[in-house]
C-alpha cells in the first residue's frame, strides 16, 4: 500500500518549492505544509520498512565499502541538520580503517546511523552529537554519542519497542509513532550485528552498532575526483508528472541537463539514437515497459551509462539480481534532494574516472566534495 501513495505525496508536497512566495505568512504556511508532508512520508516509509523486515523481504546486500569515501558524503549530509542549532556535530573514523576496504550492507548501516543521529539531534538541546567508527577485534563498531536528556533506567527495556518514544524534557517514554529504533534493531539483526546503548539522565546517551568486520582489501588505491564543471545530462524515466517535475527542479538547480522519458520503451529509443547521457534515473513501475525490463534492454545496448533504480516498491528477486551488476544502484522513493544528488555525483564521478582510464577499483566509488 505504501508504494501506491508515497510517490504521490512526494510529488505534491515537493511542488510547493516551485512557486515564488512573496509574504512571510505564506512562507510560514508552506513551511508547515512541507514539514507535515515530510513527517507523513517518513511515517509511511517506516511502516513499509517494518512490514518488509517482518515479512523477510529485505535481503542482505553486502558490497565493498571504503569508509572514508562513503562516509564523507554521509556525514556532510547529516551535518546539515545541525546548521541552525546550538548542537555541534562531530564525526571521526579510526585512522587504521581508512586505507582498508570492507564488505557489508552499506544501505542498512547508513539507515541505522541516520536513525540514531536523528534521535540524538531530537533529544539534545545544547552540547554535541558525535559519531565515530572504530575496529574492535573482528567487528566494526559505530557509535552515536549525545549530551542530551538521557533515558531513565526504568525505561531502558522499552527503547527498541515499536510505538514508544522519549518525551522531550522528561527523559521518559511516551506513546508515539516511535518506529525508528525498532527498525534499527531489526536491520542490525539482518546484518548479524548487535545494537545497544548506555544512558544517564541529564548527561546523555550513546548508541552502539557492531557488525562483523570483513576486510576485502587493505591497500585500495583511491582516486579523488571533484564534480566536473562540464554540464552533465541526466535521463529521468518517470511516468508520474508531479514527481518528474520535482526531480527536474532538484537537478536543474544544480546545473544538470535533464531529459524525460515516460516509460521504459521511450528510454530505450532515446538511448539507441542519442546515447550521450551521463546517468539514468529509472522508475520501476510504469506502463508499456517497466523499469526492470528497461534496464535489461539497456544493458544489451550499453554498459557505459550508470543507472539509478528509483522505486517506492519492495524489490523482488529479479530486480535484486539486476542490482548486483556493476554501475547500477538503488534509491528508495521519494528521495530528498541531498540524498539524490549524493548518489548521482558518485555514479557520475565513477563514470568520469572509467572514461579517463584512471578508475582502479571497479566496486569502490570514491568522491570528495568541499
């Protein structure tokens, strides 16, 4: 059910960004609508996530990961929420881990950390939130420490229980949607990891995520590439007009060229006659030809164009097999602007290095943005 209306909500609420607002009152109302829309989308997304986890539909998707390159962008995006607050955000990775390439499910780890950082920010009024990554025996240990309100001991047993939240200012649990930490625990279990916390009222809380440390390479050569000033061309394959215009707005404000196809067949025709696109954003459920079929046909034509499969629906086995191929990634729908651009630039930078013949690790994408 969530896949039916999440894109619709994302498109309609996103369209408010496209209009110039002339008065402070209108700006305030639009801000309220935007925030309410984001919360509604987050709620639906959490409910769908819980459903997928409970039904066993989320499979393990381990991939080689260079911590410095992948987490540089992630920390940069997370830091943005602290910009106008009195809370400082710090992040660190143990130096001995930087030159190694590990194998783990990056999407699940980032999802868990995003939840933990969001909670830390929510319950910290002053002070700091610090994220760190260390190696401990045969595990990678991620921690998120805050100087917030803390959790009273009698409520510790409820922390990972669904529909329970901490009431700001009281350090106790109250009823609410409260699915974030439940999702974090279920995702951790799927990765065969552990999640736990330490907390003291009025002093703060530290959450820990530990996953098995699987080293792929200890000496991965990295090539750092900045975003090119040359305009890049993106093909958006999307049948929903409202959501397409939202994506178009996101990309054009970054100086990216945009072309649209409304189904997979149109996309294939465009690529056959004019294969100059730097990246394809592919919706999954479309009339005439769906995204999975289109990707299969595109790969028969060329392997040179990175593809981002962008869907609000649960992945089925055929889609998961396609996503195991190089240069194809998955991004849940709807995506916020920062998340979308992070994925796009990583894929484009990889393509640029391959074209120049300087890309040395076919599975590790390395980007550096100032």
